[in-house]
C-alpha cells in the first residue's frame, strides 16, 4: 500500500526545525505560566506515586547493582543512579496513580481526551538530566520542557487515531518523543544529533493498552522517559539512525498508524503551542480523564437530591464506546483495576463523596462496602450519545433509590480540570498538598510551591530533588 502521507510535508524535518529554533524568549506569558502549572501538577503526582507498590518493586530492581551515581530520584534523594534509570523512576512514579494531565485533540476526527499524558515523560526525563548536568536554569528548563510537550502532542495529533483505538498506549509511544526532545534540548544537541535521537527513539517507543489496570501501564511512561534519555545520550555520542524516522512508508507515523490515514497538516509545531491551545486537562481525580465528567455528575446528583449510600438501589451509566472501551473492568478487585472501572469510580463517589489518594488503595477497593456497591452500578452503550461524536466526553447518569425515585443527569461536557473549566491555582496547590500528604512536611511543600511559581527565576532546577526528598 502506497503511503498516504503528503509528500510536500516532511514531518521529521519540521520537528527538527522547531527543536532548533524554539526559544523561551519568544514564549508568551501564558505559555510560561501553563508550564509552571504542568510542573506543579506533574511533580505532585510523581511524589504521590513514589509510595505505590510498583515503585517499591522498581526500587529493589534499580538498587540491586552498583551503578555509577549521576541523577538522584525524586522523593528518594539518597539514591543516585545513571540518568536514564532515574528518568525511568520519575516517569513510573508520575503515571503510577494515573493522576497526570491529559492532552486535548485539535483535529476534527481526533479523539477527545484519548491522546497522551503530555507532562510526565518530558518532565521526568528533564529533571533527571538537569540533576546530572547541575545548575540548569529555570528558564532553560521551561524552554526544554515546552519544546518536548509540543513535539509529543503535535506528533500524536498527526498519526491516525487507530494508533490508540487499536491498542497502542500513546503515553508510552509518543511520550518517548517528548522525553527525547526535552533531554536533547538540555544536553544541547545540534540539529543532526537531534534527528538521530528521534530516529533512535522511534525504535524504542512502545506500550500497548492490554496492560491497562496493571503496574505495566505506568511502566510505559517510565520507559518513555528512560528511552528518551537513552536516545539523546546515544545521539550525543554519535550513534546514528534514519534522519527522517517519521516519514515515508516505513516511517513511524505510517507504520504505527496501522495503515490508517495520518494528517501531516497538523504538524504545526508552535502554531499554536498545544500546551495552551487546545490546552491540557489537569486531573481532579487519579483515573482516566474520560471518567471525570461522570464522577462529577454522580457527586452532583447525590448532593442535589440528598442521597446517601444506603439510599442507592441501582446506578446506570450511559455512554459511547470512547468511554466504555478503555474503561474495561466491570468490577474492580484492586486499585489498579479501579482506575478503569466505572463501577468502582462511581462507588467511591457514592461512599466517600470523593475519589483521591485515600480511596485509590487496595484496602478501600477490596472493602466489603465497596465491593457490594459496585454490584449496584452498571454501564450501558447509548447509541444517541455515540452519534454525537467524540469531540467531547459525554455520558448520562441515572440513579434509582430504594424508595423508587429515579434521578437522571447529563455529565458536564466542559468538565472540571479541562481548559474550559480549569482547576484554580488554589485547587492545583491543594492537589499538590494532598499528593504530598504523609510524605513531605509543610515547610517542604511551601518551599516547593514557591520554587515552581518562580521557576523562570531559579538558577538550578536540580534543587527540586533536595526539596522533595523524604527518604
């Protein structure tokens, strides 16, 4: 089959040109401010993720050998590892709770909320590299981070949506390109070296959705950060690869698009920057963004009608395949499955009135109260919702009480945390405090928030490792 790529647009060259010319001096203030919000949110979920069971296993794995000391681990500043392994740790922690932000789509046929988690791969790799280099200024870090996010998001827009729909996990695949870009920018790779780094990265990028609901899903993001750093380091030393790795019939966009039609006209790097247009969603809940409107709708229907957990007879969720496909577990038996189970997510809201760090534990998921409540929740395909398209996240909640009353509500399409209804600065800081609870002391949290809000004035980003250390 002949490639359907527009031969007049060389995507790799466009990416390389953007990489070499992207300069913070040309950033609007809203781009810099949004990068700080993403840094705040990303660091928060990395800190929270460091106490997840997957991270204990990874710590044992990474500390079993006598590695050279290059980069310290976030939260575990007494452990120093080769920079690419530190990036893996940071990335795994950042996605361990599925609480990291989500890219929004720009193209008309792209899937709303089903692209990538843009912040963690470049942030995880960037912090690791910055700690190896030392004294990376906040301005330089913001420039590298924004460049990485932009490359990651725009490339993910270009590829046919079948990449995700048919099973690839784009946070693992395209996250690699965000990570390699930020690492390459901090390492000051030249044009040829960066082209080689992208070529190396396309052969490392991986992750498939069969592992959703397991420890391996966040490992996709950890490996994206690690592989990005590895590719940048190899290219820096002269390792070669195809310098047009995204283009042609054997290029990544065509091969990983699973014979679908890519849209190279979306390769508008920096015009505008995806971080502000269409923007990213900063999550109020540690689960897939597709579930959040339904969870908020559940909370609203409970509050507005003074419904308690004991009043619930049955809850029905009506949605299209964009929600029902990824949210795959009918009943959750552990915390990891809970992130992909509407029965659990709605049960958490019903029982606790919230779904946060305390609810996303195996003990809570496996409690008899939660297991019993999940059996009262069912999901239903709704053809009318499906026909409305995938440009928004749409669902409807119907609640039947023990007394026979029935209440119904449509989820808010301008969901909380999205660009049209963003978390306030206070809500973002509160999320950071919740993530840091029982790990960092109040003085640390205050210093970290001040550091991030003044990031463009900081002289050494590696100080963040000292500020987040609790080991």
